[in-house]
C-alpha cells in the first residue's frame, strides 16, 4: 500500500502536482515498480477520502426565499419556442464563407428588444439559458435582464456565475433589485446599497436615480463625493451625462477643482454641454479673442463691351484665427489640457479645446447674424480651416445641434469624406455628425451618399441609422449590392454591409429581393463562380428577412 511521509499534508500533495514530479519529489513512498506520478495520485486519493470522512455535519443552510412575482404577460407559445431556439443556437460555432442559413445568434438582440417592447416576461424554464447568454455577451445584458425581470435577479443571487446581473445596468430602476425574499427596495434600501454595494451596483443605482429624479440622484452622489476614489469619481461623474441639466452646474463647477485631472476634464466637458453655464461663457470669451471675422473693401470690376468699367468697391470677408499664446491657470482649471498629443502643435491644441466648448449660437451673434451654413462657408485665413472646423464638429455633436451638423456635413454627393482620410478633410466625421440629425434625414443623407459613392465608405454611416432602415436607405443599399454583383466581384468584400442588411432592412422587402436570389449569367471578366456566391448571399438575406418577419408576427399580442 502506498503511504505518505508524516509531513505529507494536502498542501504538499497539491504543490507537487502543480509543479510536476520531475521538478518536486512527491511526499510519498512508492510501491516497488510504481512511478512517482502514480504514487502521488494514490496518495491524493487516500488523503481525499480521509479529509471527507473527517468532516462533521453542519447545520443546513436556509433555503432561498420565494421568487418575486412578475405580473407581466407570458410569451405566446410560438415566441417561446423561438426564444428556446435562439438561445440554443447562440453558441454554435461560426462557419466560414458564404452560407444561406440565417445567423440566429445575430438575431437574438433584436428578438429581445421586440419582446421587451411588447412587455413580455421570459418563461421561468428559460431563465438559466437567458442568463448564460447574457453572461457570455455583454451586449445582450440590458435587454436580457429587462426581459428576465425580478426573477432573473432573484435567480442570479443563487449562482456566482450570474453575479453580473446583480451589478445592474444603467438606467434600470433600483426597485428591480429585490432582496432575496423578493421585497421591493425602498429609500432606506437605496441608501444602504449606495453606501455598501459593489461599485457597479452603485453606478447603476445612481443612473437609475438620476433618470427618475435628477436632483435626488445628485444629492446621493454629493453625500459621499469627497470620500470616493478618483477613478470612482470619474465614473460617477460620467453617469450624469444622460440626464444633464442646468441644476447640475454648481456641483460640476465644484468638480473643476478636483485633484484628479481626468475628473476636472470630464466636469468641464459636461459644463460645456450646457450652453448657459458660466464655464461656457468663459470659454466663449476666450474664443472670441482667438477667432474673428475680418472685412475688407477690395477694388474690382468687370469689362463690358471690351471697355473697362469704373472700379467698384466690394466687401471681402474671411475668418481670422489667432490661437492662444499660452495655457494659463484659468484655462487649465476650466478643463483645457495643456500638453498636446504627439504630432500636434500646442497652440492649435488649445484653440480646438476652446472652440469646441463655446456655445454655437455665439458665432452667429459675432458673425453678423449669419446661420451655421454661411459661417462654415466663410474662408479661413492662414491654413486654420481644418482646426477650426474640427472643433466646430466636436461642438456640434456635443451640443446636439442639428443645424451645425447639417452645415458641416455638406452635400452627400460631394466626394466622400471619412474619419480616416488625410488632411485637410480628416476633421469631418460624418457618422458622428449624422447622429445629431433626425432619423429620417439621417437615412436620406446616407442613401444619397451610397447612390453617389457606393458602399465602400458607408459602413460606419449605416451603423448610426435607425432600424429598420427607411425605404430610401434600404433601396439604396440593395441597389448598390446589385451593382456590385453585376461588376463580377466576389461578395465577401461586402459581407459587413450584407450582415447589417440582414438585421436592419425592413422585413417587408423580402419579396422584392427574391429576384436577386437567382444565379446570374457570368459576364466576361467576372470572377469564377461569383454569381453563385452572390445568389447564396441574397438567399441568406431573404431568408433572414422572412425569419425576422415571422419573429415579429409571433410576438404580436393575440
């Protein structure tokens, strides 16, 4: 029989197993002919039995309280079966190359959003699978936890693998975080969670409280602000962004003196999003000294009938830029970062930060009542246009000004401009500017862009458009894909756009796209077999659209 030395503890056995018997001699005496690894395993088996036999019975833990009630309606039978299918398919490994079967894993987020739109609750039997899916994919968590409701949170308390659910998601009400008994949380529970909860739970609670009552949420944060860590203060401050209001200004002004540079910068950014704030006024005053409208009278005339005309005086106007000479302490307190990134000049860096924090309506007042489009069209002297317009772009997005975003975007038929282009056009990021426009106008702009320039530069633009895509945009995408097919190339270059189309096209378009599923005649110069691959890709698109239509019908209340 194998024996252990008197000093062979469980820890010694584990250490020998982890390091390997070649690196550490195991604390065992092997039988004749037995090798060291086998002797170590025998010793571990004996030690395991000995340890278990020596355990004393302990009082049983109390069972979990009753799960809270969820009064929401149950899923229709067909929708329940569909959810079970989507959850079962979510972990299926992806297959390379084109295929005609819809990707169910990509349809799960859309299904969850539709189910929540109708106010359903998930069947109890599917809660574990839903929580497993949300654990694996963070993008599913907000919708999955909403569908799971209080029972999902109750169940998550019983399994450490699902502890992410207890940390909540931004915007969810704290009453959705019941105690194990299922009782709803009250004001005292909120305060206790704020003082004792995990950091992520506190962020979620703050966001929910701010959404419900901004002043109460701010009071919650103010009570512990001075005792929070710098990295926590930064995250808490950022959670004020969605429900920002002028009443937050005193607190944010105080945060401008925070000892953390990142906290100061975030506070300044939030204040600059409030056009009526004192910080915005200070930034405007600084910008006014750096950017001005210059008017000059020039002599000019046009000949008529071969004879020169009397000289006429006309007014020439342009924007003159004189960036700051230094970044003083006042500017730094207001969030101006003094050190520029690599390759950027100091003065242009300071100028951009000043202009992007200036209320956009000030420029109209300073430039003779001109609108955004007229101001953007003015020439800028000495090569400062890219810096000035880049700062205006950031200000337009931050202040959600549709007028300025529209002016800075320009006409979509003009040569394509993307964030990755070289200067001088690199200052303009259409995807961000489009996000401030109404959904319909956004779709129409992108549709015209695609009609003029194709799909190569349109992927990011499509990502900011509302789902399902409006008819002009859907038609433009399909037409561009059809043109690409006729060009004879393989469809793999457009797989990203095709994937977006599967999730974003209106399902009602499936019948109209049926004609594209046929294999076309190969044209001269076309890639071998490209027509068949395109037919397969369109078959998958049509099949996915019809599946989405079926999902919508299954979720409709009877």
